[in-house]
């Protein structure tokens, strides 16, 4: 099932909260861990454990364990291939937040970041460095419903790294990503968003700490090979 982002609509139809969720298939059905990424009056550190199943007509039902004095139920119909959820709704049994009792859900499934990516990092001075990376997202989320990637990167004609930096830390949740690449005492942290098909990674901020390029920062774009 993978990495999902759910936009919970309030009474006026606007997005009242965003819940990111990692969903796994198991022998007993579906298991998911979610957290509030935006709004909802609950901190992002609040984790919500859900369980459920997909019926014969592709109808999905997930119900949470009690948390913060409430429970959360999510329902909808999975599209062929499981890439979207139609007619989706949510309901709290005792809402933790004003205006969040029940309503509709705009659900988006985000493909795994996996493959060879290439593009450019642009520094704050305008200097452009060609970057390539091999990244592989894990198949299951951690206990917080967050996914992680492994891999490495190559920075063409760069004196910033003595050796090819590798991913030493990462988080993937909804359409947000944050990664740390390490080469000896030098680290590069990069964060941003990615497209629903994971073909493009939009790096809204990166920064190098340590070495000859200490403090260098900027933005970037990486595109998956073949897309």
C-alpha cells in the first residue's frame, strides 16, 4: 500500500488537516501508522495506529486504536492498482480538534523513490553543480509511519567531498523528503518535496557542513532517469 497523504476537509470544504500515513499489507489485513503533518491541533509527534482491510469490491476500511481521547476511521474505494482512493471519508469518535468531526478525504498515494536520478544543485552564488544519485526507498515504514531511503550521490567536478557521499539519514512522509549525505567529516542535508510518481525531486534547501565547502547552500532539482 505504501506512502499516503490524506487531506481532511473541514465543514467549509477547506483542508483542515493533513495526515501522512504509511500502510502495510499483512497476513491479518492492513496495518498503518499515521501522524498529523499539518493542522488538526495535534502535534506531528502524535502517532496513530490503524488496522483494517480491503473488501471484495476494493472498499478500504481503516480504524485506529484510541489516541488523544478519540479514534479515527478512514474509508474509501481503492482504484485499480491502488494508486488512489475514491469516495473517501473520515470520522473521529470524539474529535480532538474543533471542526474535525467527519468529512471527506482527498487521498494521494506517493510512489516509492527508487532509481537513478540526475540534475543540478544551484548554490546561493549562482554556481551550478551537476548531481547524480542512486536512491532506494524501503518497502515498509518505521514505527512512526515514515519511510527511509538508502543510496549515494555523485557531485561532478566538486571539491566538496573527498569520496562519494552516502545517505546516512532520511525521512519520507507524504510528498516531503529530507536526506543527509555523508562523506567523512562532511555532511550535506537536503530537504524538499517530490512528485506523486516520484519522478522529480524538488530540493527546496540544501546545505553543506564541514570541509572546503562548509556553509555552501542552495536549491536543486533531480529527475529520475527515463522520465
